[in-house]
C-alpha cells in the first residue's frame, strides 16, 4: 500500500497482512479490487478490498455506487488489487 500524506512509509501489521493476501491473479478466478476514495488532502486512500466474489468488479461497483449515493460529496472508485 502507498502511504497517504502525513503517514509513515512503514506499513502497519494489518496493511502487511492485507498486502500479503492479495497475490497475483490466479487463473480462472476473478481479479481482486480495492475500494478507494480521495481524502480531504486530495490523496487516494484505499478503504476496503473486494475478493472471493464470483464477479469482484461488479460487486465493487455496487459497493461504490452505494457509497456515492450515501456520500454524494465524496469520490469512490474501484481499482485492481492484483
């Protein structure tokens, strides 16, 4: 994960565990996706990960659409994790 403004370049144990779980895409499986947003400082911030679904991108799009409807002033989007 890339640090956001004002954060240490060191990853937390949680971030290391998540990064370790997101391997290269395995053949015949759906690619994993980060749910990301732009924070108050204008930096991209990853706030969740979608994996293990039949169609991870479709589910990620559904989640980000829900976030956008609830928080219309924020920007949410999906980006590939592997």
